[in-house]
């Protein structure tokens, strides 16, 4: 009797859950996703995906404050403008942190809304409320919703491309002019958010040719509407339309490398999608194309095929041209289609089990033979939240153990993909396992991202993020130096609008593609940008350089950046190229002394060289006009070297070592150096 009562209670509970209207359940999925993602984005301390976040944030700020599209005061031709337009009102509060948080909140909401078009598409395919809600839940459980934590176009584009896909399937099923207009408008918005989705109209045209077997006269409204942007591109010119991406159509693409990356992207997308769904989804997609039971199935299959083909080509080409990493940002809008294709397979009664077994076996072999450790190394993971999660797992255990755990999990899921075919409650179990994999990957990517952002906040930025603007100094020139990573400077550019110009000392790396003026240093130490010497405030990047100025007063320091205000014309007095903020000298570099007001460099230069314990005896070779000296610096000891610069021209002292020591962060170093002391005569 007790067992019967318990069974009745469970049955009653299940019945009550099933009785909840699907629209309420869908609203619950969207609401829960928004709350969870909002909490995640609020834990993200600072932008760090540069230069993209700086570009989008600066465009939004410029629109709010000037009504113009500009970056550092210069017109910026940039095709993906929907995100800056939507975020620009947040910058009207003139509080960068508030604008930043509100933008991330908008991202969390936008990505959560993606569940709605996925559910509608599932119902259109006849998958039923249960499978539709499961597909919607997977669409917002994906680890790629981590992109809500960044000022990028992807969060806004994600629901738009899925809505465009839904409307495309509707228009292919029943090509009325209203549905076609709706598709073109939403597809245009998706491309306006992220230019890669300009492939949507091409995918639709190809799908229409397939569905209609070449007869596409009923799609004249689509063709007529697409003429407008084509004429616009021709009239304005591709350079004005593409802006930032002008060189993309003219770039050489190594075909072999592109094919290799397409294969890698395919494997990695299977991981990101939860792995276990892939075999059934591939069979379901193939059946929708080859033996569709309804017109809407063929429409979905055709759109999924051509949209996936388009974005795979984009991702592979980008990787092959030098990015050399998994481009999950290009591909993650495809992930919800996997659950829908799997739903079509289930709806047909789990057919073609041998094909599922073959695909599962191939995937099992891939998980064993292709470890993920190579993809998580260095910057290879920067476009993939899934790889963030793998890297976090490797950090908890070890690189080999973390990769092995993922491979074992993938192997188990491959076996279950075959073993569960056709069994009772198999669909619920498979979808639950895929959901669990997505949730775990989302959790891992969040933990990694929170720690990474917090580390950047602590190591790259001072306590007061807007410290430069708060000084009241205007039109500050950033001076980038050789060896300085651009991220440190870009953080300052993001938070402080009064830094209006980027200049580059010889060998320095530009922060972005939006204008950086090379500097030349005159014989008397003036820094000349173009034809004009810098006469205003200076933000000097001292990460890998140490400078002393005349005609400039020190105002403050933001970790590795030093702010000076002019007292006359700023001039370099001394510059050590290759001296890091932690005191290490580079493997080789030079120290330059410029003449003072008397026109001479005469003085005494004292350098204290030293090494920590547990290092090697290191020879340092110094050369200057008429001078060559070798100094042996012992482990745990120090040596003091004195030089006497003299003359009317800049005096240059070159240094190098014959050793090749490296730090864990990849820097090639020699010995440590205290702040050089120059006493003028």
C-alpha cells in the first residue's frame, strides 16, 4: 500500500507539471536564464576581450555624447552597429561603470530571449511541447552564453539569427510576402549586429532553390528586398560599408589550412553541443533533407545545412588566415539546431540505428585520438567558453588528467548515444545528459572567466578606474613602448575618455586598427607625432620601459602606466628600453640619455644589477661609443656599474647577455636592475 501511495503521489506530481501551460514554462526558462546570467555578468570585473570590447564600448559612448560614430575623435566606419546603438543610452548617465553593467544586463536578457524562437521552431517542426521546451532550455544552457559578460555583438545577434532562421523556415514552408519581408528585416538586423550573419540571405536563397527544386518565382519579394542593400553597397563602396573589415574580401586564404580548421571546428562544436546529441541529430538532419515527411522539415534541413556551411566557411577562413584557434564565436548560433535535429530523429522513431552507431564510433575514436590539451594552451582558447571550462578542469587536476576526464566523459556519452536508442524515456535521458554537459561546461567557463577578469582588474588597473579623467587633464596622449602588451593600455582607454590619442615609440604595438601615430624622438628629447611635438599630457606605458622626463610633472600611476602633465615642452631625459615593472631586464635592449638644457649629456650613470637566489651566474655585456664592458652578476648577488655619458648627441648604451633565461610568462630576461641613477654635471 505504501508503494502504491508513493507511486500515485509521483504520478500526480508529474501530471501537475505536465499540466503547466507551455508558455509559462517557456517564460520560466527565459526568466531563470536571465537571473543566472545576470548574476554571472555582474561577477565579471572588467572588459578584457580587446580590442573588440573597447571598439563597441567607445562607439556606444560616442553616439551618446556626440551623436557621431567616432573612436578617439576620428570617424569610425564599422558595419556592426546595432549593439552600440542599443547600448548608447546607458552612456548618457556619464558613469562608465554603470553603463558597463547596464550593457551586460542587456546582453544577459538578449541571450536568454533566444529560447523563444527555438521553441517556436520546434513546435513548427511538430516536435511537441516537451521536446520544444528541452531545445529551448539547451539554447540558454550553452556555455557560449558566457559571451553575455563581454561588450560584443554576439549577445544581441544570437536571438536575432535564431529568429531569422525561424522566419526563414516559415517563409520556405509558405512563401507569403509578409513572411519573406519579416525574414529579410530580421536577417538584416542580425547582420547589422554581427556582419558574419550576412550569410543568412544567401543561405535562404540556396535553401529556396533546394526546397523548390530550382523554381523560385514565389520568392520575388525576397529578391526585390535584397536588391536594396546590394545597390547600397555599390553606391557607397565596399570600403565604406565594410569599414574595419575592408581587407577581408581581398585576403589570401590557404585552402588546406581552411579545410583542416573546418574539421577541427566540427569536432569542437560537437563538444560544445553536449556530444551525445550529435549522432541522432546528424541522422535527423539527413532525413529532413533526403526523405522529409513535411515541407517544413525540408525547409529546416535546407536552412540548417546552408547556414551551417556559411558560418563554417567564415570560421575556417578566419582561423586559416592566422587566428589558429577554434572559432566558437562564429559557430555557437548553430548549437540550438542540434537539439532540433535530434528532435526530428526522435519523432521518426529512432531509425537507422547502424548510422547512429557508426557516427558514435567515429566520435569515440576522435575523443581518444585528439586530446584537447593543445587547444587550451596559451591564447588558443580565447574564443571558446567550452575550452575555458576544459582549461579550468586542467587547472584543478593537471593538463593530462583534465584532458583525460573530458575524453572519458565523451567516450561514455558516445556509448550511451547508441545504447539508449529506442529505449523507454531515452529522449528525456539523452537530452538531460546533454543539458548536464552544457551546465557543467557553463559552470567551468564561468569560474575561469570570473577569476580571469578579477586577475586583470587587480593586475592591470588601479583602484580608481577613471583615475585619468578625474585629474581633469584633457587630450592625453598614450605613449606605447616596445614590449608592452596592448591590453593594459586598452583598459585605460576604455575607462578614461580623456585619453584621445595613441602614439608609438619605435617597435611598439598599436592597441587597435583605429589610428596610432608613430613617434620620433629628436636629438633634444622631444617626442614628435607626425610633424608636431607632444606638448600636452602624457600617459607613458612603463611595462617594459623606464623613462625620465624634463618639462613634465608626474601626476600619478595606474599600475604600469604613468601620467605626466606638461610644464613647458615634455622631453625625454633618459629611457631604458626593456626594463620591466618588476625589475627584470630584457635579454637585450638599450639605455638612452638625451642632452639637458645645456645641450650636453655629461653626467654619471649608476646601474645596480642583481639576481635572486637559485639563478645562474649571468654575464652582461655593455657597449657604447668607445666602450665595451662585461659584468658577471652572481646568483643571489649584485654588481654596481658606473658609466659617464658625455657629448652633445643622445648617448646610447646597449646591453645584452649570452644566456637565454625565460620567465613562466614567456619573457626572455637577463638580470634585475634597480632604478637607474643619472646625476647630471
